[in-house]
């Protein structure tokens, strides 16, 4: 037993001396491996890079061979979206927040007509009623704010009230008025010279001669109002900054 104890006392220090340096070496190796990892590369902006102004929205969106067309004297607000087969004719106006999606079929806004704030106009590939699937808005038409139009036809001198919905194949004839919040089902026809309202839209009464004369006057009044907005939005990039600078140098109030 004494001999066994002496042998154990001799071997124990040797065992500790051989195991502890190994552990220390393992920790040092792990630390050195972490220190040798390459840092992430720093990406620096090129000095000759053009600084574009990305706002997340484009007013005109060409789709394939189709690109929106806007007449020279038509007013289209800066935050309007026109996509695909959209044509805005002379004197027409499309107001803030409206979206005209001509990605499937043609959309046209006629002479001196107006599409007011937050309207959504779309066109389907085809109409289930067999009528034309394009969305056609003729001259002197007023489309109230927040209305939804899809593959419908609106003949000259009509008024569509706010928050109205016109479904595929619906037709609004000349000198007709649709009250606010009305819903026109697919294929429904609103006869000329009548006032319709409700969900679904129903006949209310016949319009007087004086009321039909006021319809184009409303469109003309909105067109005149759009001209004051039109002069505030120059079509080319940041030219307005030069205009403001010139006004300031001449002492003209901006």
C-alpha cells in the first residue's frame, strides 16, 4: 500500500502538467481563430454616382408597348398613378390620389372631364355582358371623389357622385346624374336625362332642362380651377427652384 501511494503521488503532478497546457492551448487556438476572421467590407458611395430622387411612386408607368398619354393642357396631379393604356385628353384633369390602371384594357378621359380625388379606374380583359371592356369617359363628365369605375362607358355631360361604383359593362347615357354612393350593377344602363341613386341604383326622377344645362358648366368650372393648380407644377424636374430663385431676386413674393 505504501508503494502504491508513492507511485500515485509521483504520477498525479505529471498528469496535471500534461493536461492543463493542452486546455490552455485549446482556448488560445479558439481566440486566435476568432481574431483572424476578416471584418465586413465597408461600402463607400462612388463620387461620380448620380443622386436620384426615389420617392417610391411614379406618376407614369409604361407597360410593354403601352405608355400613358397626357395632353399638353391637361392637369394631372403629381401623386396620380397612370399605368398602361391611359389617355387624358385636352382640358381634362385628374386630381390627387387617383389611380388609372390601363394594364388590361384602354382607359380614356375625354375633353374637359375631371376625375376627382382618390378615384380608382380600371378595365378588364373582357366584359361578361359582351359590351366593350374598355373604360371610356367622354367629354364634360365629372367623376366624384373616391369613385370606382371598371370597364364602363360614360357618355358626354354626365355627373357621377362621390363614392359611386360602376361595374363591368354599365352605361351612363348623356345628361344623366348618378347620386353619391350609388352602385351600378354589371350591364345596367342609366337612361339619358334621368337621376338615379341607391344600391343597386334605381330611377329617382327625370331631370329638368335647367339641371341638364348645369352639367357641362360644372365640368368647365373644375377645368378653370385646375388651371390655377397647373401653373404651380412645372413638368420638368427641378426647374421650379430656378423660378423661385428668380422671383426672390426680383422681389416677387413666392
